[in-house]
């Protein structure tokens, strides 16, 4: 689909379907998500074949290894997609719940009813599993989804969405609850971003350029899922063995994702004991280290870090390292250069931990754990639409609860205002 009229037609279908979906029970929506999981499993060979074509084209174009890694749908990742849908199916949702009920002096009872947002446009890059995760969460939470994936994953996304929509045929959920924009590039995105009468929310997931462009052009509210310049701070009172494991995991377990560590901060009191050992292991994994002047005194092979490095999301095997004089300096550095995504402290000091957790202005803050856990599935949410780095109305992993809004329900017995 490419023309403005076609995108408008899709948005109209999604809006109409959203009214039907909102009337369905949690059991009916859950059954649809379960059917989607079955369809993905049944059609995994078809999905892998489509994905192989995307990977071939990506390699022919010379895309970076980290980007190709995001594209790959191995059996393990397809299993994860299925597990995610199954977990979402079995989660409790709050649609229709009445909360914050209160009685006024005139006898009126006023409360909030949880309701779906409506129609959500999701613009994303690279990872085709996002198609499945977003579709499952939207259906479960009573929302329709208009998806615009990256051109590098086009065949994978089409295959996945075809399987998901086929699964809806035997359910009461309309197939028009899910749509995929496959053509039209930026023009199609621009058209979607202007459909204020039919689309309620835009969620961009991808690189800095994509997100800034969406925010600039959209007439629809946007929740940003910005880049992840994530930090680990090793405190003067850290358990250095624990810190070693956390640092290695946060950097090399999967470096091409937004919750991987990009900058390591180490207190000066432990730097000489800690860094040589952890550097040896990082280098054995192929990590290039860029450091401040103090860091380079510890290891001559460390490249000089420039100002740009402190705010860089490498999404690869590069790490910036800075030695700091105090906890305050670490906090100030993170709040200056970070992206309000995920940041961690390793320490045995209760006071230092509390200061860090209170003063770091990020969606997810960690004590003695890897930043790699910032993920809807790992948080017990089944999946996520993305990691919001905004503060309104959602922050951190966006799952079922964050895909709802509310309306006021006012219960009376004939009251009139005088």
C-alpha cells in the first residue's frame, strides 16, 4: 500500500474495528492472542523462509552485523515470540475495571473506567519480532494496530502479520484490527502521522533520526522510545566479582539492543583493581574500549574518548569508560549524557544505593543487576510495545497497563446541579 487514499482507508477500517474490539470480553481477546501463537508455531518454516530473504538482502547491502543480528528469526527467537504471545494471553487485563471510586456529598458516585486507547500507529525498524509482540499486546488490551516496519524486514513482517491475521479468522476479533503498511516510505509515514480523526497514538521505535522525524511531523500524540545510552556505575563499595559479571553481561550478552551498557563509570578507589581484569575479558569478546585520561593511564591500549563518545549509542562492541571521583560525579554524568533509559549501580552501601536510585532520572534504575533486564518479558509483562523514555503517560516498558486510558463514570440517582 502506498497512496494517501489507501492509508486513509486502512485507518478508517482500524477505527471501525476498534469499536468492535472494545466491546469484546477479556476471554475473547485472550483467545485471539492464543490463536495467534498457534499460527506462528504452525507457520515457522514459512516465516523463516521469508526472513532468510531479508537477511540475504541486508548482507548484500552491507548492513552492520548488529543490525543483521536484529533481523534474524532463529527457532529460538520464534519460540520467544510464541512464549510472549502465550504469556500475554494469560495475563489479567484491566479493561472495564472501575477504579478510584468516590462518593460526593450530593450522592454522586464518581470513578474511572479503564478503556483501550483505540488505534495505535507503531513505526519501527529492524526487529521483525516487534510485529508479533505489538500485535499481541494491542489485541489483548483492546487496541487496533497500524504497523510500519523497516524496509530491511519487509518480507519477515509481511509473513508474520499474514499468520497473525489468519489466526483471527476463527475468532470474534476483526482482522481489520491489524494492518501493516508495506510501501510508501516516508510519504506513507507522513500521511499516517496526520490522521488525527482515526489514529489516537503514535509509538516510534528505532534510531534517533526516525524518532526525531516522527516527533517533528506528527499531529498525533507521540510516546518516544528513544535510544539507550545505558550506564553501569561501579561504586567504591562494590562487590567487584559481582560488578565484573554485571559489566560483562550488560555489554556483550547482546550489544545491539537498547538496554545494553554503552558507558562504564568506575570509582577511583577501585579502578586500578577492577579495570585491568574486566578489560581483559571485554577484549576477549572483541570490545573496543574508549576511555578518559585516567582510564588510559591504567591501560595503554585504551583509545581516547572524545566528548561525543559519552552520548553515543554504539549498538555494538564499543564501550566508553570513565573514572569518577565520587558518586555525585557519576550521577551528574549519567543525568547529563544518558537518555533516561536504564542505568545501574553496583554497591554494597545502602546509602549510596538509595542516593543513586533517587537521583538518576531514568525510566529504569538498577541496584546490583544488569541493565539487560529492561524488557517487558523480563518484567513479567509478557511483551512490550517498547521502552518509553518519556514521562507521560507511560515510562519504561510499555505493556497492557500502559496501553489503556480511562474515562470518568458518574453514577447518580436523579441529581441536578443548582
